[in-house]
C-alpha cells in the first residue's frame, strides 16, 4: 500500500483514514504527480503535510466524485503565482485554488502564547465559540490575488476547524461570509455582495470524513452573483 511506503511512520493511525489517503496517493501517482508531492508529505511538518493532503483530496473529489478531469497542477496565473490545479469538463476549464483554514487559526493570542497550538486539537471539557464567516472571508481574500480575470475560477475551502463548516446545522455562517449585505460583521459586507471579488466564480466547500457512516465526501457549491465569468458546474 502506498500509504505504508510514504506515510507509514506518520501520526495517522486510523485505518479508515489510511485507506482513503491511499486512494489519494494512487490518484496522484496515476497523474504523474506523486514525486512532486513527496517532499511536502514527508519532509515538512504535519501542517504542511495536511495542506498537501487537502490539495490532493480536493482534486480527487472533483475527478472521482464529480466527473471533472484534472488537467494541470501548479498552473501559473499572475503576480508570479500559480493555482493548485486546473479541472476541465466538456464546456468548462476552471482554475482551482485550495485553502484549508485550521483550528490553530481560531486560537486567541493568549492561547498561542501558552502553547495551545502544540497540543492536540480536541481536549476534553474544553469549550469555545467560533465564527466561520471570518475564516471563509480570510481564505478568499488570501487566495484572490492568484485568479485571472479572463478565466473561470473556483475557490475551494476544505477546513480543519473545531466544527467543520459543513457540519454546522445551517449555511448561516457561509451566507454571512459571502452574501451579508449589511456592514455588521467586522464592519464589512459579504465578499460576494459587490464586484470586489468578481474573479471568483464559485466557492466549493468540502468536508471529508472516512469514519462517517453516512457519507465520506460532503460538498456544497456557492455561486458568486457578481462574478465576471459565470459558469455552471453540476
């Protein structure tokens, strides 16, 4: 199994995760990209490894679950930047950038100073509040400089927050981040309420959980009504 060969000495011990990750590794091996990913998977810290797995699994979902074809990796765009990969269907060629906001970004300054980041994600009896809308807006703003105006662009968010975005019982946090037309959250409106982020055609939210008894791959698309390039996906 490729997992044992590449990540066998990692801290990933859940068998369900191992089996699913192995599918992703086979996927990029068949794409001829495994060699390029190996340093990120084995020679960097766990956060960089997880970022690489997030990128790979997002591409895997789009090709194997949603019937797109990944036709390019690290494709140059502008400002000496590139997007993670490009997908194609019969009528669309779409440039994709993946962001993976993590629970570490939800820590307070005090928690960071006290070393909470170096502890395990979940600690029994620990309680906290959260605001997904802030993480969503930040991810889109961070990725935006990579997108070309003359291309169809897809922003992908696959998070590792304390409560996954798609596990929240409603879409209210997503709607606040994207479509809130009042300046009541951080004194700004949602990122899709005007043309400031018109180069992003859609946002895809992904949550992958191989231990789920219901559905391993959960995803939702949200279109930008002010996008310069509009397109359908499904």
